[in-house]
């Protein structure tokens, strides 16, 4: 994977033909991350919260964030200025784009989506197209502090996260139950849409993120895979991937706002 500098200075990248055909900016950048190693916890490397940009090691969330930030950044003379990129990424990853400690990072995808909708760069397309709903009931982080380096060490952070969980819980979100998603997707799910896989794990809303990718009419997922340890396109349809995991309940579908491209 090109270093960030390489990526940001030379945006004219030889892409797989299909990406150019799709003409979707999210897919264009996303496909360029194929084979990038999957590494967890790359945002936990600092004691004090600050912006981390690491194109060489991604998890499902940082992969989607890095791609979305590229797509949202202004392009001048076929390059993206690094300061513009950092601004875009900070707006995506932190509540109202402000870094103010660990809990200002948007840890729950529901919070991440609300922030993007509020600031006008994300559309919740499932909300506009699917009548099925899920009511949020979040407490996973506050009840598993040992899984989070910056919670385990800080009762203050745990209580801040509890308040965030309480504020989000009760919100109704729209999704597609997995038994309603056909292998060929829906006409309203487009290449480059952001797919959030919902879960029945108690206290959690979403368990994985990826990007919608149609191959010969079949809806697949371009994602940072923790099992294959790199960014891949699923061999099987997304619908099958959902059926094969009892912890998956369905998908939320989000899209970068058109006028932001
Ligand atoms: C997020 O987890 C973390 C953020 O703290 C972190 O665990 C939670 C609730 N949030 O900043 C961010 C980036 O590392 O990851 C993600 C995790 O998916 C992992 C990364 C993956 O599948 O690769 C997001 O929350 C997206 O789905 C869930 C999932 N977390 C858990 O399953 C506990």
C-alpha cells in the first residue's frame, strides 16, 4: 500500500478497470487498499488522543474512514493536500470534528453515523428505503472496559462512555434484516455505499463495516477482513456472509452525500 504521502501526492492511480467503470469515488479509493494488512487497535498507540493516519494497517472502521476522508477531501491538480485530508478525517472520526480526549472519538457506529448526517456528509439510505427498525441499547464498551486500553485505565472515561451510551440508547435506526437481503442486493444499494453489519451481541449496534461492491450483478463486500487479515472483496455474496454468522442480524446502508464528492 502506498504510503500516505504517496497516495496524497499522486492521486492519479492505476485502478482496476471496474472501478473506473463504476465511477464511484468511494470505490475508486477503496479498491486501492486491496491486500492492505488488517491490524486491530491502530488508533490506540498514543496516551493522549490525537489524529492517527495509518494507510498501511487498517481494521474495518479505519479502512472505511480513510476511504471516506479521501473521497471528501478537495482535489487540486490531481492531488489532495495533507492538511485538507487531516481535516476531513478528523470530521469523520471525532464528534463535531473536535479532538477532546478518548471519548470524543466516535466509538459506536450509531454515533459515527449521527455525526456524519448532522454535518451533512452522510445520508442514511436504509432509513429512506427500509421500513424495518432496530432500537439501540448500547453498553458494550462500559461493560467490557478491559477490552479498551483507554477505558481499563480510566474510570472517568468509563463514566463518559456510559453517558454516551445512555444518550444513544432508545434511538430507532432503520436496517435491512438479513433474511430480506437478496444476493443481487437492491437497486437502491449502490456501488460505494457504506455497509454497517448490525448484530445481536448485547449492548452493541454494529459489529463490522465495509463498502458495497457489485460484481456481475451480485452484491459483495469490500472490507478489511479480520479472518483473512487484509482488505478483500468477499468471494460470496454479502447476503451469504450475513447468513453464515449467527451474530449478524442485517445491514445499515449509508452513503457519502453526492454534493460532497
Ligand atoms: C471500533 O470497533 C471501536 C472504536 O473504539 C475504534 O468497539 C467499538 C464499539 N468501537 O476506534 C474503532 C477503530 O479501531 O473500532 C469497530 C469493531 O469492528 C472491528 C474494528 C472490525 O470488525 O474490524 C466498530 O464497532 C465497527 O464494528 C464494531 C466492532 N467492535 C466490536 O465488535 C466490539
